[in-house]
């Protein structure tokens, strides 16, 4: 088998898609798996031993570009793929495997994909978790009537490069002399996923008082939030708090998260990365729910409020009060940390 995966476009989804690659390799050990995905995904995919190569998707997310898709599909014909798995739900995502002449094209029903897929699955809602929906595609349609039909699923497990980790720590002036709590206060999805920085600061201060150091993770867009968290801390605690937002690339963040003892995160891509490198994870949920995309780690604590209007799955609070996050106290997170035996 030679397999082409049309991969997802979000960090967390890409991490979770490794469950499918592991499942395929368990069934077909000699299969070659290539993944077509945005350029930013390449470093993540290189940390998945099951992936033969990452192929950069030259067409932007959301862009149709029929001519470009035909041209890319024609180029990929030379690779001789026998199977394609299309993870996004859009019709345009299924065009490249069609143009590449791949005979078996598997994916879930969505956006008029009749004719684009040869193995069309229609019972997606019978699988509650995203990883179940991914992994179900690896099995014959006739066997996959729902979640109960699936065997125990593998969790994502990204490879950690210890030398790369040490170089990143040296460049950023970090040490592991004190145990490390990682905080991931950003959320690309929107503010309805972001626990307030004041609450994160309270957690940081409490853990620093207990002898931990705190590493703040995020992209350049998160610098105002991470900067606010550090500035709220008493001056005596700020030396033990390191603001890494915007200072690392994605793959450095992977290796540095692996150095953390515990990670506290909003429902975000970095939450899934932290789980995939084996961290203990405290996941903070606001507008979303852990029932579909929970962090996949052996040691996970999930915290959220139980107010009537959550989960609403909105980017911004439809009522403007953000009570689902503001009314979740820092003490609930510190108790979850202590529950790990910290």
C-alpha cells in the first residue's frame, strides 16, 4: 500500500490525526504514508515515525484554485498511491486525490462528495470523538457501525528531540533546576476559549511559591496575554516566570513542552501537543467541550464551569459575559495540579 493522507489544517487536529497513521501502520506495517498538509505542519509530521514524508500544500486554506489542485494532483500521479484518506470534510479537499488517479479514496460524507470518494462513509455521528472518526476510516465500512466497533485506540505520541530541546533551552536561558509548570493561555479559535490572564497569574504565583518555575507558551499573537500574566506577578516571583510566547517556533515548543512536568492549557493546539509528548495536562474548557476533542494523555484533569449556557461552541460569548471562564477560579486548577501528586 502507498497511502496519501489529505491532512487537517489546525495544530490540534493534525496532532490527533496521528492516531489514524498509527492504526494504519498497525494493520499494514509495510505501507508508506505521505501527508499533504500546510507548510507549518511539516515539523510536526516529521515527529511522527509513521509518516514517510510531508508534502507541502501550496494552496492556501479555504482557497479553491481548481487549476492548482489539478496541477498538484497530476504531479502526484507519479507517486503511485493506491489509497487516499481525506480528513477534512470539504469537497475541494477530495479533488487532489481524484486528479492524482488514486483508485481507493476514503472519507466521510460532506459537501457533495459523491463521485469524489470511492469509499464514502455516512455514519460519522456514530463516532463521538474526533480520533474515533479518524481511526474508523482505517477499517472496512461494513465493520464500522459505531464507536463500540473500534478496538482500543492509540494516542498521539510525538517524538521528542532531546538535543534540540537542550539547544532551545540554552538559547532562551532556561534550565531545569526547578520543576516546570507550562502555561498555554492562548487560543487561536477565539476569546470564548481563553481563561482570563488574572486566573493564570494566580496559578503561576501559587506554583512558584511551591518551588516550581513557570514557562509561558504561545505564538507572537499571545505575547500581550503572556506579558500581562507575568506583569501581574509580584516582583519576587517574576524571575521564576519565563515568557516564551513568540520566542519559539512550533517544533521548539514541542520539545520545550516535553520538558514540563505539568501543563495547564486552554482548549488549543498546544494542549494536544502537550498531551502527545506525555505531559500531565490540566485542560481548561470554556465555550467548547471535552466530549469531542479531549487531550489524549494518561494523566489528564479537565476543569470547567457548569453554567447553563456552556458549551456554546462560539468564538465569542453570545451574551458578552464570559461567565464560563471568568467564574472558573484559579483554585480549581491548582487543586487539579495537586491531584497529580504535585
